[in-house]
């Protein structure tokens, strides 16, 4: 069991770095998976940069910019050196984005 196994979806979460588990509405968010620019474009209605800023799970850190975002969710066996982990609030459904890099 990974160190994140106690969180919703945590068994799928395999980050490069150690991260605080994102919370929203004072509850741990559910991990959905890795996403890239293609998925973010669909989720944001085209305003990817605004979406990255608004949904940053760690807003006190460096902002997530487009050059940190991979082109798309990784295919099976594919890894991105710089990637975006997608979480969703377990309570209200708000999307949370966590940047992670090797
Ligand atoms: Zn919420």
C-alpha cells in the first residue's frame, strides 16, 4: 500500500515528488488521474491558462503555466517528466490541479 492509499483514488496516485494531498471543502479530494493540454482544453472550454490558475491545488506555490503541461494524458506505459495530476472535490466537484515533475 502506498503512502497515499488511505485517500480516495490514492492507490492510483504515483507522483514524482512528495505532495500534500489536495483538499477542498475541508475534505480530501478524489484523485482522477494525469491530464494534459488536450484534456484541459476540453475541461476549460478553451481557456487553459485561466483554468490552470483558477484550479491550482497549491496556489501558494509557483503558478502552473502551459509549458509545464504535457500535451495529453499519458498512454499506457508512457510517462511525462512534467505532468498535471487531476483531483476532484469529493464534496462539491471542484476540479483541482497539481503540478508534478521529475
Ligand atoms: Zn469543494
